[in-house]
């Protein structure tokens, strides 16, 4: 079968497709024919050797996928051949992979494979971030930085579903239009020097309750300063490549909190949370309370090109790879 194998930590543009042996499922595993694999900023950093966690070489990148079950292990009880699933699993940039039964979630026909592949991490992070760490309430006001990326689009969708007023920040008109399409109530250009004035105009005297920040860098401190009393600043990531350093007195003076949102770390210590969150989100999909969108799709041979687009911060929505192409 075809797969993208990372032989050394290097620029993603040097990744190529090679032939590898098709895997066999163990007793508690299923063999999945991968229809779509979601890529995140972390995937690109990992290939480049810039992420804090470095997998053993060689490895097949890609940890979010959607596909169809082609074979099941002897002890698999809750899945069947031909079933459509999404999963968190290693080796997503390949035509096939094996996945533990416990990591598979059946998906409805209404959810496309491309949308499902970009669903897992971003939507779980947004849901858990807003509901558990952010304590988001209906009609509260949320500012989402980097609103047009895969992380931001999912956050817009979840915050909107929870009844919040969503203000999305993005750098270009095309990106801001994508935020509006995803359900943002308002958009702002945070590359402008006076972007906080526009934010105050939108808030019309009401406080900003929550900031959702997957970007960091120069946008972080102005966003923190914009929070109202009892506001919550959710630290999701640092797509800008720059980890901000806040004056700690701001937290005291503004009576706000800064909370780290780490979905992967959370479920590692609280594995039962995964099933609870996914059950709720799949119910929301069925009820059309959330509307996961398909991102830009690339062929397997263009996986490196897709990662470079993310590193260059030119991607809109969640990028996915179609291994069969």
C-alpha cells in the first residue's frame, strides 16, 4: 500500500510517497481503509522536528482519520465491516491503518469523510475548552483569534451552538468571510493597529467574557487586556510561532483567569471523557446543532505541500488528505 513515511526530521516539502506493507489488525483492532486524514499545525511541526514531542523515526504522520472498516479482529464486538468511522490513530497518511476498537467512533451518513477527518481534535478541544475550562454561558461574548484556521472554525461552530456571541479575528477578507460562513456574529482584522477599537465598538459597552487563543504572539496581550472582569483567557496553542509573556499584574487588576486547554493531555489522564464528549458532539451533528465543514483536500502525494501551507499560515479551515487520490 502507499504511505507517506517520515525518515528524518526535515521540511515537510521533502516528504514523498512510498510503498509499505499493508498492516493486519490485532484481536482488538480493525483495519480501516482511510478515506480522509486531517492535518493539524502540530503534524507539520512534528515532521520538521520542531515540536516538543518527537516520535521515533521512521513514522507515518497523521493522527486523525476517517474511513471504512475492512477487517475486524477476533475480539471486536461493537464494530462491523463496512462501517464508516472516525478515529484518533497513528499512521493516517496511508491507504490503510489499524485502529484499536476503543478509538473508533461511528459516523452518520450525513457527515462526509473530509469533515469527519477534521473533526476530532478541533471540535473536542473547542467543546471541552468552552464547557469545562471556559464555563461558557449562553449570550456571553467570545473572541476567537485565528478564526479562519481549522481550530478557529471549529471553535466558532461550538461557541455558536452554545449560544454565545462570536467575534472572530482573522487577517484577510477571505479569511474573515470564512469565519462568517462558519457562524461568527462579527469579524475583525486583528492585523490593524487599532483593532481593539473595533472590538469595543462591537461589544457596545458589554464585557468580553472569553478569549479563545490558538495563535499567541503579538495578538495575545491586547486580547487579554480586552477581557472584562471574571473573563477567561483560554490558551489553545501558538500558531504564530511565538509564545507570549503576559504581565502577571493584568490578571490581578482585571480579575480574570488564564487557563490552558490541552485536550490530548486531559484525555490521557481522564480517558472516560473521550466517549462522553464524542457522544455529545455526535448528537449535536445529528441535530444539526453544529455543522462541521469540509476543509481543503489534497492528494497523498501533496501532503508535504499541504503542511507547508499551514506553516505559512495560508490555510483556511482544516486541511485534509485523501489517500486514495
